[in-house]
C-alpha cells in the first residue's frame, strides 16, 4: 500500500494548537514506521505567522494540493471570511479525484464555502452553531458530534475533538492497533464517547490504583470468552461481594458488567479488523453468548453491524449506517 499524502493547509494568523494536531498525528510519531507523507500547504505566499509569532513555511506546491489523498483544514481564522477561490477549487478537485477532505473545528467553514457540504452532515465548534446554520442553511449540522464522516467529507467539533477526528482517520487506514499505539505515544485515550454513531468506544480503564482490581482486570482480559458471576469474581479478589462491587466501581468508574461489555466489544473490533474469523467464532472468542448478541450490542453501540465494521476497516472505507444485517 502506498503511503497516503496528507496536506495540512496553513494560513496567516493560524492557531498553533489546531495546526499542530494533524502535524503530530500524521507526522513521524512512531519513528520506526512511516504511515503518512505529511506536507504543509501555504494558503498565502511567504512565511505564515500565528498570532503568537510562530512561523511556518510551505512544503507543498499549489499544483500538488489537489493530488493529496487527505487535505486537512485545521480551523479557520474568521468565519466571515471566504477563502480565495483557488483554495476552494483545489478542495473540490481533490474531492472529485477521490481524496478525503477534512475540516477541523472552524475548518468546516472552508469546506462549506467550497460547496462540498451542501445537503451533507457536518460538525463544527458548538459556539458557532447559530452562525454556521445562518450562513450555510443547506448543511445538516450535528452540534452533538465530536466528528462526522459523510462520504469522505470529515468535519470535527472544536479544539481537542480534532485529535479524535485525526485518530479516526488513522484507524480507517491502519486499524485500531496502530491508532491505539499513536494514542498511547501521545498519552491520550484512543477513544472518547462522543454522541451519535461516531464509532468511538467508551474508554475502558487499562489499569487502576487498586492492585487487586488490576490483577482481576488482567485475569478477565485473558478469560473474556468465559462467563463470570459477581460471586466468583469476589472470591477471586478475596473480597465479599458487596465490598468487591464497591471497590470495582471506585477503581474503574463503571460496573463489572459495563466493563466486560466494553472489553468484549473492543476485542470483537480487533478480531473483525485483523482476522477472517466468522462472526460466530468472534462472538465466542469475545465472550458473547451468540452471534446475535454480538450483533445487537454492536449495532446499539456503533449503529453498524459487525460485517459492516469489518468491510469498513479491512476494506479501508468509512462505516455507513444502513438497515442490512450481517
């Protein structure tokens, strides 16, 4: 597989944080493996300065922008300012060629100015919801989503949601293992619960400050395919049932049932993305009572079936909601 070319659009008075997010995630964060070819595209000529005095220079020529596999607009300096037509044309050309166009935070305005979001779903910073709807009434704005993917047009909510969005893009191309590795390198959770069908898992504690609970979590992860009663787990942890349930919740912030369900769903995701096992076999290995149970929980959590998830992440396409079962 060829390395995707990622172009990050920079402009005068850029936000250092918003620009740095895609530069970090799509840069050489893993060191030992090059995942993306990251380039900075200067929207304006010369050196570009942030309001704080930081300077960036372009590493991508104007005629190369439309050939990028992913173009990211990391915010925008003024919602009332329409970008130059040359940039908007490059975005529409890249999209027509099959590229993925991304607007982080107020970068959604740029995609909307280009006409790419007409009759599409999108997200942006919640503070600008009314302004955005007034300017672009034909866009289906979802103010509750961390990010939205509508047929290769990906937009995110404000600030830190850009991290979630960029990790989602990594996950699309390289799967959960690589995305989680990047998240650990950045010392951030790989997923955040974000409303709607965002394909973001609920964060599950990897470890806690309670050594007995930590030992139990390791045990459970190695025995997800088995059923577990509270009495059994309490005995395993050498506690009474009442003390155990209280200590487990105190350590993890969730009940035993919720923790097990999240871990089983995550295990099923990994197996769907990395193996050719049948849905029945995956359900058994992940600890679901049946394939039907796996399908029900999967659709409830992500609004897609396990088969659709596999097709998306093994086929490098974006998951889509539909009524088909698999």
